[in-house]
């Protein structure tokens, strides 16, 4: 087994690291505090190719592998998890979903501007009463022949107000349960589509999370992704890859906090020596570095499975489960290593701790990852 990265993968990782340090770090505390979306920075990420990394070049993407995407997600997330969730949703849910299952017309019309970062997209599955229990979709898409009429509410939608294109999961044939669900492409500005209030969040406060309302929105049939009834399968297949991106986000949050804690422990003195020289702190660092390496290997394993066309439902869920729980543990330790300084905003680790929490919740909670993993083991 060869763990060596290719020259191209190293170049992409380093480009993401430089971008994060030079462009995302300045202002990250202020954006968090004021809940400001990183508009300028996301535009630059599009220009640098970070928003359609895995999309084929013929559709405006970078044609890169999933390993490169994981490396870039880790670097961006070390500094700004609000920017990396925009990147993750656009790359692995929206662009991947359209490229894999969209028609040629849908790809030309929507995927090309999404992959180049000219516009960004959103993935809309969750509802007020359908989060983990995702088959209980209430948003309806009534078949009117050449179009659908969509009614309902989506909750917690990342890029809710900044997106231009929304992949919306709706129920068409309620009597068929999850086999009656469709995925529709809905554009901002369609009559009856209303963006609701922005959520005031614990973490990833620079990302814009909104509810969305659909009141008799007329959606042409050509905007359906895949065959009639393919929508739930579309959502599950897309989320399987999305979970690799969020696992890499959790990994980045943890490794960002660890790097800050390591540095701080070598500078801060107590009882006549650097705190890193106290074994209690040195052992915390040893545990953190080990857990981060485990999470990195799980992320890369899932990414390799995807790149090599092996099934990645289980490896992606394992990577997300482990990396998310690990990020929560290790960001708490990073705050502890900083003592009182860790509790204030200037030192960044309190923000990373708050940001870590969401990785245990979205794209399937940690409990849901255990359902996915155990079903895969037991089938
Ligand atoms: N690929 C293809 N099909 C799949 C699949 C997969 N990975 N996983 C499940 N399915 C299919 C099943 O085969 C089944 O179809 P058939 O009956 O035809 O075989 C169908 O989906 C229903 O599956 P289950 O019977 O297993 O359904 P369930 O009700 O028990 O729920 C679940 C399964 C895994 C818990 C699912 O509901 C789930 O993933 N819930 C979590 C939802 C989630 O992750 N939401 C994230 C929203 S997006 C987001 O959060 C973005 C962001 O933050 C940035
Ligand atoms: P619930 O499903 O009500 O779960 C509550 C608790 O019960 C959890 O601990 C859960 O693990 C547990 N639980 C539920 N069922 C089981 C079970 N069978 N066994 C064991 N435990 C169980 N959704 C989108 O569609 N698109 C987005 O872009 C998006 N972005 C988000 C951004 C943010 C900031 C947030 C907070 C959420 C976002 N979500 C998005 C929604 C997210 O995916 C859901 O919040 C998540 O799937 C959990 O659903 P829920 O909040 O309804 O919790």
C-alpha cells in the first residue's frame, strides 16, 4: 500500500493551504462574530477551481480526484469551516449529483456555471419534520403533465440565500413512499419560491443557513433529475459522497486546532518551563496527533474507494463518524491547552470548537452514520 501523494495532489493541498492562510484567515473572526458570508473569498475559490474540483473539465471543473478534494477540504477547514461547507455542498452534493445523474441540457445550463463558481448551489433534503427520517418528505411536487407544482418547506439549507440553483427533494407519489420521491432543479427567482429567515447559529456562523418556502412553484419537467421516483435514491447516493467531504471538514477543524495548541504549548510557560514539557500536556498532544492521523487515513481510504469505483457508503460513513466525534473531542482539548486564552476569540480555538459540533449533526448525525455502517455490516 502506497501512502505517497502525487505531485499534483501535493500542489493542490499547498494551494489550498496558501489560500486559507492568505485569504481566509484575515477576517475569519469578524465574519464569525457578525455572521458574514465570505462572498469575496468564495468568488476567489471559484476562480481557483475549488468549487468544482472533481467535475470534468468539459463541464468547467478541475477533473481532480477525491483524494485531492479531501486534502483541499482539510486545509480550508483548518482556517474557515464556514467557507469549507460552501465548498463541500457545491462540490460533492450539487456538482457531483448533476454530473452523475443530470441530462446533457441540465449539465450545460446548471453544472457549468456551478463548477466554475460563477454561481453556487444548494442541496435541499431536510424539512421541519424530516431530518434523520429523510423518507418522510412532505414537500410535494404534483405532476401536471409537462411541469410540477411544488409546495412545502425545507429547513436548514446551507447556501440558502446565496445559491442560485437548488436541488430540491419532493414527494410526487405519496402512496409509493420513498419510491415516489423526485429531485427537482429549482432556480432562485421562480415565482412562489421564498427564502426564509437566516438561522443564528452556534458555529459555522459565516455560512448562511435558511429555511425555504415553496408556494405553488411551477417547475418544468425537464428539471427533474433522473427517472420518475429516483429522487430518494439520488439523495442517498449523493450524500454518500458528501459525507467524505464533511469528514474532511471535521479532520481540518481538528488539525487546525491541534496545530494552534501545539504551537501555543511550546510558547506558554508555567512552573518554569513550556507547558509542552509537562507530561499531561505532552500526552494530550500525542493523543490528538494520533486521532487526527486515524481520521486522515479513514478520509483518504473513503476517497480512494470512490476514486477507484469501489462502494464507499460504509467507508464514507465510518470516516464521517470518526472524524466528527474526534473533532469534537480534540477541539475541546485544544481550548484546554490554551487555558483562559482558549476561551476568548482572538486565539481561534473556541471558534473551531463551536464549528466542530455541526459535523456530528449535518449530512447524517453520528447516530445515523452508525445506522448506515451497521446495516452495511449486517446485510
Ligand atoms: N445509495 C442508494 N440507495 C440507498 C442508499 C445509498 N447509499 N441508502 C439507502 N438507499 C435506499 C435503500 O436501498 C432503500 O431503497 P429500496 O427500498 O428500493 O431498497 C431506500 O433508500 C430507503 O432506505 P432505508 O429503508 O434504509 O430507509 P430508512 O428510512 O431506514 O433511512 C437513512 C435510511 C440512512 C437513515 C436515511 O434516511 C438517511 O441517510 N438519513 C439522514 C439524512 C441526511 O443525511 N440528511 C443530510 C441532509 S444534507 C445536509 O445535511 C447538507 C449539509 O449539511 C451541508
Ligand atoms: P432529528 O432527525 O430530529 O434528530 C434528533 C436526534 O435524534 C439526533 O441526535 C439524531 O441522531 C437522533 N435520531 C433520530 N433518529 C434516530 C434513530 N433512528 N436512531 C438513533 N438516533 C436517532 N439539510 C439539508 O437538506 N441541506 C443542507 O444544506 C443542510 N445544511 C445544514 C446546516 C446546518 C447548520 C444544520 C444545523 C443542518 C443542516 N441540514 C441540512 C440539516 C441536517 O442534515 C439535519 O439537521 C440532520 O440530518 C438531523 O436532522 P434533524 O435536525 O431533524 O434531527
